[in-house]
């Protein structure tokens, strides 16, 4: 008598997603940038022209410079809403120096040299002020930097009496309009900032301290890391880079308008950081990702404008990209 055969249940088939969240977190920004480039090659006239490349590179350079500072701040678990206003202060102060509005300069060369240095020192000091508010008085970063987000632009407007400052100064404007071996100076500065930040994060003790503070501040403090000094330093760096970006913007425009310089830059910088894969909760800093994220933000804006879509739509797309980036970070 043979035993009856029991039906054997089929083993469940494991389903593997075509694209995992971890893959998207690592390569999603690069893939998005490639898709945008391919779309423009196919549908946007003259996209591959030198003029288009030059426009996009010069437009993205200030965003990248500010976003690198924002990356370091976010890596410590903070945020810096004041960068746009600090750009306005830097952009307002520089022409006042070389035009002799504050005081007559003994030579034009000295005026330009001071105009390229003093505004960055001022915004670095204001960045340190942000860090001091946050560390000494235990104010939340979003509140601490909101002070200069509001007051900073008012300071720039008071400095200029709300007037547009126009100028033509080849020596000062070299920072934006000059070229080195055919490459725009501002793009060279952008590359230097990116390389320096990548080296800082990957090769230095300070870089490891920044990530440790953002990962677990209490544990970092118990391990002997000077968390207060690290935090103040990253806000100082963020302020200095915002000042540099402000100089580039006004030099490129041959004019300084305290009402418009840096307006909305804090949003572009945060978007670039988020899209680039840096955790908004801190503990990670993806410098190359921030560079790619800024390129995506700029190319989205260019693509929409080139295809007849209003610039306001770029704000909606930018918000959607931030939400998508945060969602992917949570799933990775």
C-alpha cells in the first residue's frame, strides 16, 4: 500500500525591486542629471552650444559655493537660513568700498583688494554670530539663523539706503567675468571650494568631528570632541562662502541690489544638499552629491524656462525634489 503523496507548497518567490532605495540614494542624483541632459539634448535647441554651457556653469557656481557651506552645517545637524541675507550684505559692502562711498581709497587697487576681502570677513563674523547664538544660548538652528535671515537683508538695505549700486570695475569684476585658460573664474573658485570641502570631510580630523557631532552630539562631547567649537566653525565657513557668492553675483551683474541679491538662495542651497544625498538629520556630508544636486536644481530651472514654462513652476519642482530626496533617505 503506497502512501498518498501530499501536495508540496511552492516556495515563495522573492521579489527584488528593479531599483533599490539604497541605489537611488547613492546614484539617483547623477541619474537625474543625466536624464535632464539627455532631455535637453533632444528637445532644447542649442543646448550643446558653448553659450548654453557657459550660462549654466556661471549660474550654478554661486549655488554650489553656498550649498557647500550649507552641507557642512547640515552635517552637524544644523541649518543656515541666513545665507541669502549674508550674500546681500557682502554684495552691498563691496561696491561701497571700491567706489569710496565709505571713505576715499588712496588707490584703486587697494579699494578692489579690500572689496574682495572685507565683505567675506564680515559675513564670516556674522556666521560665527549664528553659531554663537546656537551654542551659547541653546537656540534651535532654524531660529538662531532666522535672526540674520530677517535682519541681514534689512542691514544691507540700510547700508545702501535701498538704492541700486551700479558700477564698472574690471579688476573687481574679474572674480565673475574673468577667465583662466578659458574657464570662468567663478567656476574655478567653485571647483576649489568643492575640492577643499571634500578634502576636509574625508582627510582631516575636523571632518570626522563634524560628522560625529551630527551623528550623536552627546556621544561626541563625551568622546572629547569640542562640539561648540566645531559648530561655530561650520557656521563661520558657511557665512564666508555666502559672502564669496555675494561678491560673484554683484560682479556678474555689474550692480548691487540689496533687495534681490541672494534672494531665495537658502532654498536653493538646502535643495541642493537634500537632492545630493546629505542626510538632513546630520551625520553625513556628500560633497560631490551637493555639487550634482546644485546642477540638477539649475538644470531644472533652465529646462523649464527653455521650454516656455514659467519660472514659478521651478519652485514647485524644487519642492517636489526635496520631498522625494527626504523620502529616499528614510527608505535607504
